[in-house]
C-alpha cells in the first residue's frame, strides 16, 4: 500500500461523506379515504453483511457507506495482512 492508494481511498471516503443522508427521506405519502395518512420513508436496515475480496480500498469504501447511513459495523477479516488492517483502522 503506497501513498497514492491511501489518497485514493481517502478521496472515495470524502465522496461518500458528500452524499446526501438517505435516512428519513420521504418516498411517498398518501391519504386513505378514512383520513389515515400513510408515509413511506427510508430507514436504516438492521444488519448488512458484505463478502468481498480482501482489498484495503474495498474495506474503507464499505465502512464509509455503512457509517454514512448510520449503520453499526464490524469486520471479520480473513487473509488481510495485519499491517494493512492496522493502517486502515488508525484514526
């Protein structure tokens, strides 16, 4: 992992941060004949599992997307060198 790849990963995360927050967006509203108003909104899903090739940029992209929609996340790391993982998890 070199400086160029790290910068590309940071750029990808910045692009995700710039996206509008989808949570709470109203998709549809209608009123029934009896006066009941029904609203369809975007909400966070409970759990998302992602299986992917162990590449540092995919890990950072997945984490950024899940955090953007206020999801909790955890990673089960298989076959990623410890040094790369520690670089990704540094604040």
